């Protein structure tokens, strides 16, 4: 028993000694590793501060041992560009802007931008681009695929239905919405089909313009819209961009606003009372589409917004001087309009009270026009476009306007008069322009689909949630 106990003790002692040796070896390894890191740290940093030793970067920004610039904390900073590199960068930035102008058929502007670059002939990417611009410019044709301005379509919309479950909910307003309105999916489908068929947005002022005769007299004449031979000019407008009170809660935008990037967009009130900013009407939808398809716009053209006045403008109740936000609302409209004009939008009068101007008396036209100018024109600035309420012209004549109504409207600054018809029609006189517009509403799509066959495949346009047609 004594011998067995002694043998067991020896075994435990050997085992303990072995474990002790392993622990000592592990400790030595840790000391060596720690020493290595301390040595490397001291090698690169003296006395624990940011000044480097040997050829390392110091706080003055000189090159470190790797030859790269650092910011004093070991982080590399960009090497200053050489003059040649700076020039190349500037040329590329200029070319990006020039290419956008060229995509929108403004080759003259693109060419001018390139030629304005110092010694542009010494920069190959610029001379190559210039050759391309000049070649494409030489292929352009006046009015593109059309032979005259009178073939140009002018289509129009009302405020778009953003939520058809509310607009088409079976109440007494559903029929009117089904008759006059277009839904957002329908509008988007139309835009895509128009684009695919080669249509290009132009301004009304580009369709017909004021020109000077040899004797110095001023008169209207067809414009000089220069497009590729397969492109078709198109004017778009939207009526009643006032967001009337009767539309509240029926699935429409509330008003136009500027987003955080200072781009025009819309607000809409949600079911819980919160306000959402987004693509709830034509303005932001068209802005977005043109951003994605710059060649859908001729020289940056957008569309015309026609405003009445009896419930303010752009969704702001600027008609109510007793409103606590009256002054603020007027300033908001001015700011929005300024931004939108800079982005290619045009504005028009839709009269103040939206009355039939053919049946209205001369005195009513005078009062209505003056009030619109005072309450709306003072906010949006001068406009020479009048879009008739209900599309009904002041005269039925096919000749020259001759009524006192016309004389007063002309005196008030209006030169372009727009009615409604099933197909394009234009009259360019020495002192004014008449142009018909084609409605893109429920009635046109459901009751008279044959009238839109030249523009759309309606089977791919009509919203399945739209109610059946009822006269």
C-alpha cells in the first residue's frame, strides 16, 4: 500500500510539473508578442504622439513612407491633381452638361458650350463630341415628322386621380370624375406610349412665335422647331391646377410644393390625416419621366398649367384675404412658379370664375379678366396664353376674331387662345394664335375611343378600376 501511494504521488507531481512548464511557455509567448507590438508602435510613433519617425507622414501633410499623402492620422489624402488632370476633369464635367442639351435637341447650345472651353481644339473628347453634335444637327428637320405646325397635337388633362378607390367609390361625384379625370396609371401609360412613338414635348411659344417683317412690323408665324425626321412635336397642358375644395378626401393631391431638393412635387392628405409628399399629380410625374427620358423634352420644355382664381392657385387659397396664411400662401405660389418656369413649365389663364366665355357678356369678361390678373396674374407673372373654360371659344368664326371680347383680351396681353376639338387645328394670324386641344379624359377614352387611336393603344391604357361608362 505504501509503495502504491508513492507511485501515485510521483505521477501527480510529474503531471503538475508538465502543466507548469506549459503555462510558463504560454506566458513567454505572450510577452514576446506584446513586445513585438510595442516595438512596432514605437517604430512608427515617437513618444506616443502623431509625429512619425523616419519617412512617415507628419502633421504638416508631407508624404509618408508609402509615398502617399495622409492627413496626420495615417489616413491617405488625395494627391493634388496636375494641371492636365484638372483640365481633363473640367472637360468631362462640361461634356456631361453639353450632352444633356444635345439629348434635348439643343445642339446649338451644346456646340456653344464646347467652343467656350479654353483651347477646346486640344481636347479630343470635346472635338469628338463637337463633330457628333454638328453631324446630328445637320439631319434635323423643321417640325420633325410633320410638314407644318398645324399638325402638332395639343393634349390636356385635369387633376389626376391618385387614389381611384376614393374617386370611384360610388358617391354622387363618381360620374364627374369618370367623365373628366385621368388616373395616374393611365397618365403614366400614355406618357410611355407617346415616348415610344417618337413624340417630343415642346412649348406653345415654340409652335408659333412673333416675327418681324421686312418693314419692322410684328406678326405671328410658325416656329422653327428642329427635330430628327422621326420625332413629333407635342404640347401638353393641365386645367384647373387649383385643387378645389370639392375634391378633398376623394383621392387627389392637395397642392403643389417644393421638395427638399427644391423640385416641384405634390402633397396629399392620407387617411390618418398625415401629409405625404410624392408623385400624386402630373407635375412630379412629368418631371420624373423627363429626368429618366431627357429626349422627351425639346430644349427643356415641360407643360402648361392653366389656373382659375376663384379658389386660389396651385392649391393655396390666395383668393381669401381673411385667411391667416394669406400672405404666406401668396409668397409660396410666387416661389413655386419661379422654380417651375426655370424648369421649363408655362402658365396660362383659365379665366377667374370658369364660365362659358362665348355666352358671357363683354362686361363679365372684363371683370373676370381683371380679377384674374389682380389675384392670380400678380402671383404667376405675365402670361399671354388663355385656355378657355370648358374649351368653348369666345367666337365660332373660322375667320379673324372681331368681337369686343377679343379686343379686350388682346389688350390684356393674351396672344394664344386654346379651345377643344377632337383633332389638331391651328390658326396663325398676324396678331394672335388659336390652337385646339384634345382631351385625355374618361369620356374620350370610353365614349369616343376611336378619336384617340392615332395616339394610344387604349387597351393598355384604361385603368381596370375605372367605372363603366354612363352618359
